[in-house]
C-alpha cells in the first residue's frame, strides 16, 4: 500500500509533527511504501500525487487543517484520510468531514467530541499516537546525561524532581499541582517542581501568572521554570531525570508526554478524564485525580479559522465543556503517596513502560493503521465510482 503523509515535515519538536513522523517511521519499518510532505506545501503535494499515485493521503492535524489535509488531495482525485486531534468547535468543516469514509482520531474522548459536534460516529476510528519506546526508556539516576539534566535545572541529589512539560504549564495542570504541593507542606521529602515550557509570547504571560501563584503559595523557591527550546533527542533524558511526571491536564486529547514518561519508567499524575482514560490505568501506571470542575461555555465565535468568511456567534442549545480542572486534594494525596514510597514509584513506572510497549509502540500503531484502512478504502472507491457514474 502506498501512503502519503501530510504533516509538519520536516518535523519540528511539536506534538503533531512527532505524531506524523513516528507514523512515517513505523510504516516504513513494517514494509509499507510511505512518503511525507509538508501539509501546506501545495506544489510538493501535487508533485507527490503525480509521481507516487498514493492509495491514501493521511493527514495529521486538527479540523482547521481541512483545506490542506482533505480538500487539496481531493481536488486531485486522491483519497484523503485525516488523523485528527481536537481544537474547539469545528464549525463549517462539518459538511466536509461528513463526506469522508474514514476519520482517524487519537482517543475515544476525541471521538466523543467530534460526534458531539455533528460528525457521524460511523466514520470515526480511534488510532492512538505512537511512542518510540527504544528512545524513551528507563535510565538510572547516575547516568551522566540524566544527572547533567538535574544539575542544569538546579535539582539536588537528595531532592525529588516533579516534572510537567507543555507548550505552557497551566494547560497541563501546573497550577493545580502547585496548590497540591503547598497543601503537602513538609510531609514529603525535599523536592523541586520543574515546568518545561515552550518559548512564545502567550507562554511568557502565562509563566508570570504561574510564578506569581507559586509566590503566593510560598513555594516559589522550589519551583523551576525552563523556557528554552529543546530537541526530541533531549526529551528522554529530561523525563528520566524526574521522579514523578505530573500533568493533570485541563485539556488532553491523548497525552503523548504522559505515555513517554511511562515509557521511561516514571509514574504519572493525571486526571480521570479525556484521553488519559485511554492511555493511563489508575493505580497501575498512573494516579488519576478526579474532576473537580468542568469549565462550560454557552457560545463561541466562528471566524476564518473555522472556514467562515464572515465571523459570527454560535449559541449552543446545551452548554459545552471547554476544559477541566483536576481535584487539588486528589493530586496532593497522590503526590504524597508517590513521594514517600519509592517502591510504588518503581512498580508503577515498570507497569507503565510495559503498557507503552504493548499498546503505543510506533510500529504497533502503524500496523493498526494498515489493518484499518482496507475496508474504508473500498468504501471510498465505491463512492468515487458512484460519483463518476452520476
């Protein structure tokens, strides 16, 4: 089978680019004829359509990328299959999505969100994001590269390192983690809380708000924010440098870094909602805090990003959940248990790595794609024949 992948190629360190690149690697390693091109490169995409004549064009992104991932391939007679995450209300792209025989989504929660917004559920199939469990693997604390990470972050040898990674930290639940750490007080061993975020204007503003919160809680001397750019090659050592990975995210369609932390043998603090219901197992690979609050909205503005020429307001018949807040008391309880029990950290980390290998290894995910595609491609061919006959 010939598969052309559309994503942020060559890959940046971001989640969507990594998702696409691991699929490309996996397909090639199991023998598929797979190639990649940047989703926005119209000329190069057309060039690939002409010389490659792919059986399917697999596009990685969210509904707002529909012009690049769906409409452009279709204009040249290609069979487009998007592999989507969520990003707000999908608006006018609903009709485009409901004409497709297959839409891949990253978790059962993402599937529920698209179905809620009007996508026909029969078109939706769950395909998780892959993980390179060879690169993301357990490394001992005395590994020179792991110790160098801790030294660079100012984490002492006698301190536990709790880590959160994200474009910004607040969306990954860092404020809730800080409140939980303040509740714990001196009932746990010495610790540092490290937030690794991506440098951008929005993040700078959020960082200041987060650090102000840390100051008001009296834990600012134990909170470290790192905002520099890092490569994917660095990430396994960063995750191995921590003792606990804490990300009870406010919005999480899959949770790639939580899976990578498990693959590195680290226990996870998460939230009992969204994509983490697929990726984490409470009391086995992670401790999942309950949902304390669902932030609901009654309306939204559809703009050019939603495919609307004229921005306008949409009022929902029922309020819709925009994001979640994890229980601070649950997070505090679970952090305290893990911080005081190294055997528990080891046990959960081992179970998490085993699950990551079994379910999320990138070659396993690529094979799942090849198992899914044939029956939907047959439907797509029938639709094309019917359209030509009409």
